[in-house]
């Protein structure tokens, strides 16, 4: 039909998808203005790579936004389990590339997740709540701890984080510069 672009095997016409995205993301996206991420009822478009700050330390990490993954994961080394006030906790090391140092982090163990991996089948992973900051907004989200040293990016943000926060533009990167993010101003050294 006129006004629609239709491709073979395409479930929805591009015009319908664009109307839905523009309707949800607001007119400011059309003008090129960058709005705050996650304002109530407001979903923004982010690139498949974005800078994210891990709070309260303000560690800036490059995150891969992956709509194919349900769970988010973070590179953690030297993971240790311990008990604190009759609760299971996890201690692990994060690398702060900007400061050139390692930071030891302690978080309560939320649960153990069983993640499907291509070569290893199913592997158990520790899950902790972490606070992530993007464009001055903080998000409490579940993160699995894993050795991501063989991957290009230390943080992967899956659908459980992205839902209600952002749509991912697979052709764009760093739509929101991390060094100008107000989250970076709260950095602890």
C-alpha cells in the first residue's frame, strides 16, 4: 500500500514501526535533542554500545546493549563467597580503566542464575543487585558476575535492564557521551 515500505518476511511495515517509536520516544528525539534516559513513560533510543557508570564508584564502563540476552552480565574477577550478618555475600574485583586501578566490591548475593552458553551448556552464575547510572538517572538492576575477559566489553546489558528504558539502534554507538554524563561528576576516587 502507498506510504509503506514492505520487505519480504517483515512482520510490520517500517512506517508503522517508526510511528510507534516516535510516539513513545517523544518529539525531542526527532530534533536531535538528547533527553534524560528513563523519565517516567519515556523510552529513548541508545546505540548498541554506550557508556554506563557503576555506582557509587562512578566507574565508567563500555556496555554492549544486547536485546538477544535476557540477563545483564558484568566482568568480575577474584570472586569470593562469604557470610555477613547471616546472609550470603559476594566479593569481587572491578577494574577502573580511567583510574588504572582495581576496586574490591562487596554485594549481597541475590540468587544463582543458570545461563545457557553456546559451548558450555548451562552454567551457574552469581547474581547481585548493582546500581547503574546513565544520563543522570540511576537504575537498580540484577547483574550476573562472569569472567568477560575474552569479550570486547566488560558489561552486557540485556532485556531485563533495557525494558522500559531504551530501544537499541543497532547501527549507532555512544549516542550519549559518557564524559559529559552527570553520573561521571559523582565519581569517587
